[in-house]
C-alpha cells in the first residue's frame, strides 16, 4: 500500500520534472526560432561602466553579426574608444557544441592572435559583463527547467553545460507575447548566491519580426557596480557574408 | 633616396586619389587621430664606449587619417611618425602606412606602404619578414618601417593565399654615437651595401598560405628578395664589412589552441650566398583566468629558441630559454604587466624584462619598460656590446 503511494508520488514527481525540463527547453527553442532568419546585422554599442562611487567610464564598439544555419553565430567587434585601444578587434566563431574559436587583432603591431575561449567568467573590458554574457546564446549551451508563468512572462531556470561557466544557473524571463524576447536575466554565482541582474529595455522590432533592446543594464549586487549597454543604428540590411568574418576582415575592421 | 621614396608616395597618392574620385558617389567616412608621446629612457650603468649618454628624453607624434567608402570596402589609410631624440639617428620620421585598399567578395587588394605581421611566438619573431625593423625605435624589434607593396589576398575554403610584390627595400637604421645599445664602431645606413646590383630597387616577392581549422592555425610562407637583416663580417682589425644579401626564406608558423593552452612554433630555413641557416622557436602559453573571481588573468609562457648561425647572426638567440608571465588585471584602466627572462643555455648571459601599462582617464596611457642585461658572456659577439646598457623607460601617451 505504502509502496504504491510512493510509486505514484515518484511517477508524478518524475513526470513533472521531465515536463518542466521539456517546457523550459521548448521555451528556449521557441525564443531561438523566433529570432531565426535575421541573416546579419550591424550595430553601434556604447558601454558605460559605473563604479560603486558613481564614477563612470565609457567604451564604444562596432559590432557585426552573421547568423549561420548549422552552427553558432559569427561576430566581429571593433573598439572605437578608449582611444588607446582604438582598432583592437575580436572575431568569434560560436559553436553550438564545444568551445568557440576566437581571434584578437592588435592594430599597433598588426598582429592577429588566436586566443583561448576558455575564459568564460572573466570580465569583458573591466565591465560587469563576463565574456559568456556577451557570446552568442545557443540553445545547446544550457539545460532547462521551467519555473513559472506570470501572465505573458515565462520564467526558466538555465544551467550552463560548460563547467568553466562562472554561474551555477541563470533565471531568464521570456516575454511570450513579444516573440519570446528576454526581459530580465538573474545570474547566480558558483555558491548559488545572486550575483547580477541584467535588465533589457527600449525594445524595437526590426524587419517586422526581430526584437532588439536598445538598453541593457547589468547590476552587480555583490560589488554594487553597474554596466549599461546602449545600442544604436541597428542595420539588418547590409547582407553580410562569411567573407566579412574572415581574418582579413578582422584586420580591415581594426586598420 | 628619400627623393625616390617621396616620388613613389606621390605616384601612389595620385593613383589612389584618382580612383577615390571615381567612387565618391558613395558616402565616405573620415577619421583623423593624433597621438603624442613623451618618453624618458635612463641607462643606469656607466657606458662601455666613448660619447654614449645616460639620459634620453624624447618626444614622438603619430598622426593618422583614414577615409573609407563603398560601405567600408574601399579605403585609404595614412599613418605618419616622427620622433625627436637626444641621439640624432633616433630622431627620425617615417610613413608607417599609406595605402589604398579594396575588398570584394573573397579577395582583397592593397597598394602602397603597409605593415604586415606573421607569426605566433612571443619571445622571437622569426617568420615575420615583410617589413624592415625600425631598429632605433624599440629593443624588441616590434616597430617596423612602412614597406612599399602590392598585396593580393584570396580567401578560400582551403585557407588564405597572400601574394606580395615588394618593389623597394628600406635600409635598417642603426644607433648613433650618443646612443646606447650599439657597437663600438658607429654603423651608418650607407656603410651597408647590397649583394644585388639593383640595390634598393631589387624587385622582391613573397607568398603566404595560412589556414585556421579546428584547433589549428597554420602559416607557410616564402620570401625571395633582399634580406631585411644585414650580414656582418668582423675582420681582424675590428672593422665591419656588412651588406644586405639576396635570400630565399621559407617559414612555418603553427599554433594549437586547446582549452587554456596555446602551443606555438615558428621555424625558418634561409639560404644566401654565404650560408644556409635554420632557426626555430617553440613553446607554450597557459592562462589561469579570472583567478578567484577577481578578474585577474595570469598567463605563463615558456619558449625555446634555436638558431644555427654563429658569427654571422645579428641575433643573439642561438640556444636560449625564455620564461615569461603576462598579468592582466582586466580592470577599468586595462592594467597589464609582462615579465620575461631569456637565459642562454650554454653561456651565462641573461636578459630580464618588464613591460607594464595602464590607462588614466579617457585619453592618457602610461607605459613602463625595463631591460636588464645580466652576466653577459664576453664571447657574445653582439650582446657583449650591450652589457652596460640595462635601462628603464617611462612613456606617457596622449590621444586626441
């Protein structure tokens, strides 16, 4: 009798675990599909770093992204300021499975260096964004657990597959009615304490389909530092190809 | 000779400006940058040779201009350089870059003075041969003179193919009488002749194939022309007979990137009328990143350097071991430190180095360099001249 109840409870729990994992994965897939087909884009990016005393410093970058059908995106980021790193550029080939390929261009000596992409958790240019926060978000990089729905907002717990990630989990809020765009991400550190919150705002829809935020604010709750990303001049019509993401293109971008 | 360079530049400028005018239908973007530099070098040991100074204040200016059109696929880049120094030979100017570039689909064409870098290792740059070294500018040889060229580059699924036509040779400048890091005899540019009767105007060519796939980055190159490195013969009276030979040089560079490991190797095989030579540098770099979530990265570098030349080598790295550490704080000011040491495996000679940099505010950067020559073996033909030339350098950059 007791055993039967236990089995029933076990089956029920197992079912809900599997279905929450499936639901979580389905939401992530739905978000991925909603953003499929954009082809390529270019955008100007201003990063404002604020320390706990409120002092700020800025970096400006140009970013190009190419969508690939069977693998992760390719991206090329060029620094415009601060002036001492002007022309420094990175080329990243994201892979759905396995580590990404990344090259760094140093304009002063014209050198292209292949760099290790194993540093996921380190800060990007002294900001509150880690490298893994800025890399292309591929479905395969996490395992999923559906948490709850709050109206149109679907909350999904995501565990990074890569053991080198700086997080135990991320809690992502998707907006079901707006093409599953992300409204908020909470990051939990390796001790499972809340580390950072990323808020998306100023969304605009491009090509009648693709939602892009114009502002992203990353707040670090442990250091009280904050980094704001402001995106401007989104362009989805330049029709970039793989030739715009070669090492020659990397050198051209940095000059 | 300077007249010839100016003539070449003028012809290039005229050609590109006429091309540019045709294309002005597209909106062009202009970009002008200016960099000022104040530098102080201090050599803290008494000099080995007469008239050498200890203190070297210096200023430098680097203006640059870029105009791009046709969605950035066509551009003209100009980068100038001028330095004023205590040493008259180190007071020099150069056009580092002045070229027109066009990219279309999978090819790219560049015409003019340009700088090309090849290679992967940190302690030595063997395969890098296109540009002449600006030998008075820095000790590490990473500063280069602008090289006139036509470069055609083609990207394919089998890698990138680069063809270079190099119509003019740039001579290396050597330190003057007041300068440190020189030989007992002052070598001037014109003391060094050529094997080729065409002298600077020997028409040189180079080719490179490079490919990146999975964890591999590989490059295979060949250069046929006047070598960038002069050959020195010291005769019994201590006089130097030096000239630039015609060489064939085949180079290989390879990097394997696996997790936080970078495995690196460079090798060259060079032939000229005097000698066949072989050299390689190989080693690895491992980075401990974001240590204890502080954001700090510490990289460790180890490289072995081999060169089978002896007296004919201008390079002092025949059988040496390099150890280095790169510390990046990844802070708002981009603070970085590079520590290194080269030790000769057979002789007592050692060179230690420190390079550090940090940004201040929006547009200032401070750089510090130290080079220490330690227990230099008296039998080192090149290095023994520098045994008292350990120095510190402080440089402040201002960007406009």
